[in-house]
């Protein structure tokens, strides 16, 4: 089969567009090397003081670990909820399927500030029941993040289920398999890629969530995005630029590893 190769003009235009899109990201690199205490371009000498402050200041490490914990818990919770709902809708096909799916997708449609205010009142009420989960607790933040990420995980799992041949499930049911056996041995193994994708997307959305977090946290549950927002709002800390460079490098490395592993896989 002949393969299409772009011409030199197409390659030049693609490179120009890529550079235009990458310019805001590349501008962060010199800012992170400024010796100043403000977010400014370095005028003369370069300094790594802001990278050093990321290591010496315990707030950054604590916020990173907290964001990781919240991201893992909220990702697991949202994936389990989305998978349970999607399997129930796909296997039993209730009469009001469209209404049920629309209800689950409401957090995706409702403005974030409305969801944030609603979750604020919910978690403050939950604080009266137990101090373990509620307002300004890491578990409360994880629960709130799972509410916001469940719709995205549900969409991905429903898309994976829509590509699955329903006759496989009908054959298993005809052979006497129970609902649990059909779900765990037949359906889930065939949509595992969609489940993993839903979990990763839920983790990424939880990791970068800041709008809702501002409403449901105060001084105890300071996630990394909230700490970065506080640094920009209060004192314009250049350590934020250093942290941004580190996150960009990690993202590029992950994409590079993914690209290399994809190329090494044998084509069918």
C-alpha cells in the first residue's frame, strides 16, 4: 500500500505551527532561571535558586504528595463508579437509559462554579458527621474530584462498550454464566484499554483541578495546583516557573517513551 509523504511546504508549515504553539511553553524556561524574586526574564546571569527552593521548601513536596494521593484515590473511585454504571446500562438496557446517562453527565455540563458551590455545601455538611471526610480534608477533596471526573470516565467506558459485540455477552448468558461472571470474565477483559484510559484521564483531571479545590479547601488540604495559584496570587513566586519546566519535561519524556514503544510494537 503506498504511503503518503508530505512535501517540503507542508513540513515547513507544520514546523511553524508547532513553534507558534510551543512558544508560550518555551518562554517559561528562561523565566525559571531568573535570579530575581519576581517572574521576570533574566537580564544577565542565570540562577537555579528557584529549582533549589522546590527541594528545600517542604510545602512543594507536601503538595505534590497530596495531589498524587488525591489523584489516585479519586481516579480509582471515579473509574469504579463509571464502570459499574456503564456495565449496568449496557448489560440490562433499562427503559430510561438516555435519562440515566444524561444525569451522570450533568457535572460535565453544569458550570464549574455551580458544582464548586454545591460541593462546598455538601462537604461542610459532611464535616458535621465526621472530620475524616468533609471540608478541607484530602478525602473530601478526592470525593469532590471523583464527582467531577466520573462523567469523563463514563463516556470513555461507554464508547469502549459500544465497540464490543453484544453477541459475546448473549452467548455467555446462554451458556449459563451469571451476571458477575459475564462482567468479570467476558466484558471487562474486552474493554480493559478503555478502563485504563478512563483511569488515566480521571487522574490527570484530578491532578490539574483547581477551581473546585479553591472552594472546598482552606489551610489543610493544599494541593499542587492550589499552591501554584496561591504563589501567583500572593507573591508571584518564580518557583512556579521552575515547577512548570519540570512538569513539561516529564510530559515530553512520557510522550517520547510512548512513541518509542508504539513504534517497536509489531504491526499486524
